[in-house]
C-alpha cells in the first residue's frame, strides 16, 4: 500500500507539471503576435474614456491641470510643467479667488462706498482703480489750476524781491517773509481746492459717484485715509497745500518759480499715482 501511494503522488506531480507547461505555452502563443517588450497601461480606477483631467488634446493644460501643475518656459524655449505641492495648490486657489474678487470690484467700485470694504486689500484696490482714472484722464499741467499756480508763484517771487530791493535789512527780510506767507498761503489753499474740484468733476464725468464712494474725504489721493469721524471737514487738499507752501516759503530766497512748479508737478504725479 505504501508503494502504491508513492507512485500515485509521483503521477500527480507529473500531471501538474504537464498542465503548467501547456498553459505557459498557450499564453506565450496568445501574445506572440504582439511586441511583448512593450508595457501597456489601460487606465486607472475611476477613469472615463475620452475625458482628460489635466491636459487638452493640443497639449495645453485644463483648468484642473493649471491647478495641479505650474507651467513655465525654460532657457531653450520649451514649455515645462512642475507638479505643485499641496501648499502650492492652496496658494493657486487663493490667487484664483482674488482674481475673481477683483473682477467683481471692477464692476462696483464707481458707486460703492470705500468704507464698505472691510478688507484693506480690497479697499486699496478699489481706490487704486479710481486713481487710475485720474492718472489716465486728468492732465494737471494743462489745467486751469496749474496756470493759476504758475501765476501765483511768479507774483509771490516778484513781490518778495521787490520789497527786498527797497530795504535788504534783516528786519525787513523777516517782515517781508511773514507778509508773503500771510498773503499767499490762502491763495495756495484756494488753488488746491480748485484742483480738487477739477479732479472730482473729471471723475464724475467718468461715472464715479465721488460723494457716495468717498463721503467727506472726497479726494482720491495716495494719502487717502478712511476717517471714522462723521463730521470731518478738513479735506486732503488742505494738508497737501499747507505742506507744499511750507516747503516753498522756506526756500523763497533760493528757488525760482520754475523750480517750484517742477517740484509741485512731481509731487502731484506721486499724489495720484496708481502704483
């Protein structure tokens, strides 16, 4: 009995081996018509045929692809893609949200009060859009205020020099300096107020509701600050005019009207610059 069992076991091993060899031969011949050196991939779980997640047929990135990959051009002019990290994708999402918010602000900034923007970045962006209108559509050098300012500077210097020619004593210099300051400071404030009105009228002509947008602080300048006091009456032009006149009166004996006008032009450009 023991010998028969051994022979039976041996025969079963031979049968299994034969079946295995036949199966291996059958599999080999079934792939013999194809190049078995090529590794083929037939999709992933959840993949839908004909639907591209990250890249279009022309090679450009889809919206989801732009979120997943950063696209750049190397030194050889070839387009390359770098996979973003989780932090990078989060930053990309924040940028996309901000771009969407900016497009919304562009549609509402002309008649929405600035104090309704609780976010500082949104408020500054809306104010910058208005300054852009000033920068592109209002020419200070060709305005009536600029001409009035030029005439005022020439008259101020002429009168200062005329008084000193009569008496160049130290005491007369001091009196003349105070006389010029008292006489021309109000004129400077008046000119800057007219300048502000010109800017406001120009904005109104371009569809900006300045009273609604700015309220009491109705000048779209770089130094604009949101005032909490409801009864604020000192407008920004008063501060700018006062500071400018202080600079001029201190250098009245060494600077020419042309130098002053050029200095004011530079400060005006900086004042309404959208950058």
